[in-house]
C-alpha cells in the first residue's frame, strides 16, 4: 500500500461485496487518499481487505468443489454395491478387532 496514492472501488465490488461486508460509509473517503490515512482508517481498510479475501477464498473453494462434482462420473449400481460391501467388510473387521481387545483386557484382569 505504500506505493499507491489512491484506488477506486469498481461497480462489481459495490454491487456484490458491499452488501455482504456491511462496508462503512466513509470507505469511499478512506480510499480516496491512502497516503494520509491515520491508524484508525488503516485498521478499517485492512479489516475489510481481510474480509474481502475470505469471501473470495470461500467463493473459489465452492467453485472448485462444484467443478469436481461435475467432473466425477456417476457410479454404476455395481460400483455402489461394491463400495457398500467393502464398508461392511471393514466394519466386520473393526468389530472383530475390538472384540479381541476386550477379551484380552478381561483375560489380563
């Protein structure tokens, strides 16, 4: 921020982000001359910059998840049955291990 004097908020920002962030009314004045900002104004600017970055990051994450879901082919009935069978086998193995552990604990006591 040390290399710029001012920046403006474009229409897209005003339409999409301002309603979400609850931007203060003096933000337009703050960005009009960045070099003369005080501690309070700089804090406001940095706070909204952070919130704006979080919104962008969340949006990108949602878009990435949506594109992954679109790219994944739907599973066939056989694949679903195979996955269910595997889950059942895993559960059986886990229950058997737990049972052996309990028996071993009881035998030690």
